[in-house]
C-alpha cells in the first residue's frame, strides 16, 4: 500500500538568519505574508506554535485568544491552507526556565498546563485536533536537579490532564535527546510512545519523528519511523538533515545523506503513510548565507528531493530485493540501491 503525500512547514522555517554567533541578516516577513508563500511552492499545510497564531496570548483572556485564532482560520481558508497541528511554545517563557511540566516550582508547572489548555483552544479554532509536545526544557543540566521517576510522572500527569480537558485532542510527542537541555527525559520515540501507555487514553497519544532528533540520539531515522509505524503511532514527521551530532541543524532534506533520506521516504511509502491524513512536515532552516529573494529555496528543494527519492524508491524491483534478502547477498543489494541512486 503506497503512501499519499501532502506537505507542511511552520512559519519559523522562514526566518531572519540570526544564530548564537551573529545577528539577523534578512528582513522580517510578517506571518500573514508567509502564508501567501505556501501554495506557490507546493505546500498545503501550516504547522503552528500557539503564539504564531495568537502572538500576545499570555496577556489575553481565553475568549480573546479563541476570537483571534478564529480570525487566523479565516485567513487559512482564504489561502486554501490547513492547520496541521499547534504546539505550545513553552521553552521561550520565563516561567519555564526550569522546565514546564517538570519544573520544581508548582506555580510554573501550573502555568505550563494552563498555557497548553489555551493551545488546545487555539487548535480547535484553527480546525485541528493535533497538539505537538516538544518537551524542550523537560530535562536537566545536572542529574541531581530532579528525580527522574517524579519527572516522568509529572509529564504523564500533564498529558492526562490535557486528554481530559478535550476528549477529541490527539497529542503527538516529539522526542529529542538534548538541546536545549543536556539531558532530556523523553529522548527517543520509544520513550514517547510509552508515555501514552500510562494514560487512560493511549489511543490519543502518538508521536512526531524528526530526522535530526533521531540522529542526535545516534539512531536511524527510518528505523525510528518503522518502530512507530509498527505501533500505528506515527502521526507526523519533521524531515530534514544533519551534518553532525552537536546540535539540531535542520538542513535541507536529503542534502547530507541522500541514501538515509531514501530510506525514510521508502519506509513511509511502503507502509501507507498519509492515507489516514498524516502530513510530510519539512522542518528545515534556510542557510544564513541566503539573500532575501532566495530565502525559501530550502523548502521548495526539500519537497522536490522527497518526490525525486519517492520516484527512485518506487522504481526499485521489490521481487529482486526479496530475492537478494533470501540469498543473504547484501553486497549485491547494497550495490543495487547505490546504482539506482546514481542513475
């Protein structure tokens, strides 16, 4: 069963080019102007942080937040776009210096819960049931800062509270082993899936796998995807690429290791990804060297590379691959894959 693919990205993927060692190098593009770009480069879905949709939400009432989100929904409809998910941007707030759901400060933990409830309100107004949990600061710099059993229980408690808050919401946990924290409590997708088993509604807890996050854990992204697919828990992906293990680079998909990218495309396609409405999210960042007028090529080319690799994958002879597997002639299989990519 082949997959069905439609593409999304987040407004943060078009940015000004600032990094820890240098200032912005491009002009800011207003959020609504970014929405005009989506269809032009072949994208139909928009990924949101809560404050992408409602920038000043911490200073607004729940009713005001919903009203502003409803206005954004009208803009999406005008452009023929769909909201894929909304994620609470907890890691940027002063309340979450020590984590959100695992903060040692009860007041800060409650802030994180309430903020995420408002995220769910925004998602409903935008027309999506999907909430992404990137647990960015749920970890420690030193192991002694928090008890790991307590911290895991607090994350589960937060998930359960939010599942109870809205009986339709689906939570997609996005695992990452480090950055910004040195030690994260949910480092891999196996950890993410297991969280759902500790709730009363595991059928509404799934995952989002990002290429770079799997690589930072020194794991194969396609194997991580296969693991989640086997559990029927792969509800979204963030495809990109990575040069090393130091930090999350979000390079153009397939730009570093096309064969690694091929295997991601192949496992998704061969197991019917997208047939239940899942999106191909491209979480890729523009190179700092790009000028304003060429600052969207990374998105356009990531999509093109995905589709080209899909052609290569579908051109492979599955019967031949099965024969080589049966014969245990992996050297021949290795050449067969490389040769197909070099044609």
